[in-house]
């Protein structure tokens, strides 16, 4: 089913403009690019899109070049109907993206499921990924295959997937969104992110730009591929929100086990600190970047 081609709102004041780059296999990634200096590639989580990083990019753009792609199957990125969503291919997308934009070594900020892509990318292309900032990682390692039958239930019950739709009216989607943790407070940033991620279908219904094929492909991949199964020397900062998903020692054990240059930080907020506590989050990231930039004694 096609789409009308526009989001319900194109909010004023979006200073993180969208562009496009074509990769091999007819993959077209939309991305946002602002600022000058050391490049930082910002990776959104599952079902999100690049505009979630708008306030962080504004905060850093006087010192860093902030780049945020819509990952394959997300946002305004386009892909063939038969596109695969194996995490290794998505990591290859990111490497091609940097090649097309002629980037050298980059810092990667990755939220939730995208932390898996960042870790695979760093392992496959260690000369590209200089530093990692992982924000409350989720679905990083392989899940037991026995969980496959429960995926249809997860699609219906995971809160962040509830805005996929379809909805007969945009107002109904808005009501659902306002109850979700990532939109708690319903700030201007949160409204901009939500409405930019919605699109009207040719039958008049509204749904998220997050592709159903991408949802199904990612969930199939997490049964097959682990993102953190071997030692990785890339200097990494792990940001753990106080109300995030990683609150137990066993959840963060793989990071301490495999990341040989790891620092951990507790920050305010829930699983989406960049949306619910953006000021504190931006300051935390800026401080970590300053540590990465400082000469090693």
C-alpha cells in the first residue's frame, strides 16, 4: 500500500535538515547533517528515526559535525521491497554511508537496538569507529529461538510499537503516543519527533514510517546474531538511565566482559533520555566527548 508522501506536520524550527545518499543495492538512506568538526554518527533505536537527535545535534554542532541517518526500513530511508534486515547488512550500510560522505574516523552514539549495529560495525571496521557511546542498549545479543512464537504478541504489546498503526485518524495515534514513555511530557521536541515519524496512507489511514518488513526482519535477526560476543577494544561509554532497561548486574555483565575500554555513567531519564531529559543527556554526552578528545597521558 502506498503513501500520500507527506508527514502530518512539517514543524517549523527543525534545524537538522534531511538529505539522501544512495548505497549499493538500491538502498537510499535519508540522513541529517549539521555542524563542523569531528564527525559523530548518531544512530536511533528500533522504530525511531533520525530527528530524535535534533537537540543533541544543536548542542554539539559548534564543535562537531553531527550526522544522523534513518536506518534501513526507518523514517524517510527507502529500500527495495525484498530488502534484508540482517544486522550485519545494516552495519555495512553505515560503512558505505561513511564512504559516500568521505568521512574518516567517527564517534558513534547509538541508542537501544542500534547499539548492536554499532558494536558489529566497530568489530568489522575498527579503523572507522574510533569511540562508542551506547545509550541503554536493548536487543544487543541473540535471543533464544524458543521465543519466536511469542513475537506476534510482542508486536502487539511492546509499547513503543503501538504507534505503528494503522489508525483511522491522526488524533487517535496522538492519543496513543501521549501515553508512551518516550513522549512523557509531550514537549515540542517530542511532538516534532512523533509527527515527523507518521505518514498518511492512500486509504486515508495513518501509520508510522517504520516498515513492517523491518520490524519482522529485525526480530528474526535477534534470534540469529549477537552483537557483543567477543572482546572489543574500542573505547566505549555506556549510558544507563535511572529508569532505563538495564538495571540488573546480569544485564550489563556482557559489556564489562567484552569491552576492554569501558566506562559507565548513570544518567537521568528512562529508555529515551534524549527525548525526556534532553538537557541532562546533552551535557552527559558532551562531557564524555571531551574525555575522548583529551590527550591520553
